[in-house]
C-alpha cells in the first residue's frame, strides 16, 4: 500500500508543528542538466546534435536528500565535503537557497566537487559525464568528524548517504555512538560498512541487496528474478540474512516500479508499498527523496510502516517530474488528495454538509470498501444519488478492509479507491474512515438518508438504530447479482 490521505496530512501537520532537526551526513553531488532538442545526427560521430534550450544545476546525492528533507518542513544541517571550485560554490549556494544549513560543510582546499553532467535531447538522456572528487586526506577527515559532532547535537534524526565518494564509517560511527539521535537511517552502496552503527533503517535498492547478500554468502541472485511479486518474495525470504549483514534493526528494499518491501522483525511478515511507474530518467533522485521522506517521518515519531508509506508517497511525486526533483509538503498533500474538492477529511465533510443543509439540500450517505469498482457499485451509487442532493461516500480504510474482508484485501489502496469514486459524476464527496462501521461519522453529520445495497435489510445493520434515532431514513437500493467485488475477484482467479 501507499500512504493514505489521513496519514500524509497527519505527518505533514506533525512536521509543521515540531520542525524536527535532521542531519544529513554524506556525499554531496552537483547535478547539472543541459536540456535541448535533438534535431539531427552529427557527421563527426554517430551522436545526436542537441540544440541547448536550458541549463540547470541542482543539489544531488546527499545534498538532494537534504533539500527534500527541508522541503518537507524539517530543519536540516548538511555535513559533506565540497571543493573550493566553482561547482562547490554553486552547490553551497543551491543548498542555502533551499534553506539547508551549510555551516557544517567541510571545504577541501584545492579539491574538486563531485559533479554529474547530463545532456538531454528531447526526452532522452544522451550522455552522462561524472567528475569524481579525489578521496579526502586525513586532515579533511578529522574536520569532517568534528563537523558531524557539532551537527548532531540535539538532532532528532540523522541520515547517512554513502555513495562511495569519501564519507567513511571510521569518522562518523564513533561520533554517533556518543551522541545518537532517536532515528538513524543509512542509504549506502555498501551497507556492510555501516553494520557496526546498527541503523534503525537501511534503504538498499534491488541491485545493492543482491550484491550485499552475495557478499554475505546468501543466494543473492534470487533477488534478481525479474519484476513484481517474485522479486519481492525473494527479498522477504532473505530477511534474516539481509538484517544480519547490515546490522540494521529494519530494512526497506526499494524495487523501482515494484514499490518497496519493509523487512521489520518487530512486526509479523513483510510490508509492501506500490510505486508510480516511471521511465528511468524520470526516477533520477527518487531514492534520495524516499530516504528524506522516511527520515523526516521517523524524526516526528512515525513507526517504520508509516515512515515507509510516507516516503513512497514522496517518491511518487518526484517521479512525475523530469530530472532531479524535490517533493515539498504542499505537493505531497496535493498528490494524495486530488481531486481536492471531492476527497475530504471528516472536518471538511462536516463543514460541507452544514453548508449544504443550510442551503436546503438533502444529504445522502453510504459507505463500503469499494475495493474493485464494478457495475454493481455504479448502479447502486447512481440510485443513491437520486435520493437527495448531495451524495457522501464513506470509504473503509485499508486496515478496516483487512479486518472485514481478510488479509488479502484490499486489492486497491484507500487513496486509489477514493480517487476512483471521486471521478464518478454521481458522487459529490468522498471521505475515509478507520472504524469497522461508520456509526461515529453518522452521528456527527446526521445525513437525511442512509443508503445500503439490497443484499442487506435494515434489521441487519447496526447503523439503522442510530439513523432512525435522530430522525433519518434508511433506504435499501437494488443489488446487481454476481457483481460483488468478491464475485469479481473469484472469477478473475478462476480464469487465471
């Protein structure tokens, strides 16, 4: 699943209230994008000629993680190496402009700053040129350790972004052992280097997981079984080996378009998220955004499942954009509440119902899981809408669907189900509730008509007494045989 509207809003509100201090420790990169149209092929070599229309320089790597954490509302300190070159000055300026505290950056005299230059022709990256900084000397490493020690004082969370470009555990781990924030996240190409830190969460991708398990003596090749559930199942099977190799308390393995798998020994089984599919060039920097989202969520007390769901939602925002992009708190909330005028929380619903009632409109209310919307649902909702002027659909959240329907449901997440219902012309407002019945919501908004499908009778419903108590009407509408979600799922399974 991905984060639902209420979780995103709750965590964004918590971040706004607390303004957590997050320290990003890692390999900062300056990402440069030269963008234009590829109109023809050069006679000098089999390469496209790109007519440049735009050049962009943005923080990348650990610096991108820092900018994303700041955009989500955290206070951010960045500890990393920069050269005293033009790229270093540009990177520092871009970080400062984004609101990141750059006073902890370690400038190395005479050194280059790592840059990655991409030339984009049309919608395709034509070439990428990496200029990698030399490893820091002992004096620079000592200054780096001092900067980490100053930065982590009073921090709520620290995230280490190690891309093999200079940040080393020998410098950082002793400092965090002495003054450890409540949450420590590690995103590293080689997580075994950080096993002694015992991170609260590590975030390897599929390739890093395969290599890590192979080095640890496990059958790492099993992780590379293509796409979808087979690859996720292989990751789940390797949980104990992965956690042992990384020394981590939990790991979330990112699988690109297949979402993520959270391996957490504190909970039963594995937890999965789904991702928004994107082209490779669209996904540039999405891992940095994911890491920032998870770290900021943990910094305000989210549990690991909530943090991973929140992080997936942030990554889904940036993969819709070209290049190295940033997910702001506003963009995140907008992404999970669209269409905003239809999908509402309970306070917004109460206000809308009050206004509609004052205007003399008749309020109709129904509820359900609406897991796989089919003709039975649309027939039922259309009939419900004809009973009044404003149709409110209350949707069971994912946890309550599992309680009602079993561990294999829902098929679709709450935000996906809400989005589908919101797109129906007959539906005016959609809200999500977490209880097994909508009785608390019925008591709050007191609709004129409560509607259920004809496969129920009023006497079967606990809601009937509540509605009739305040003078409302309970109506059963037609039931379309063999068009229940259970029947649809059964037919799909029987035909596969």
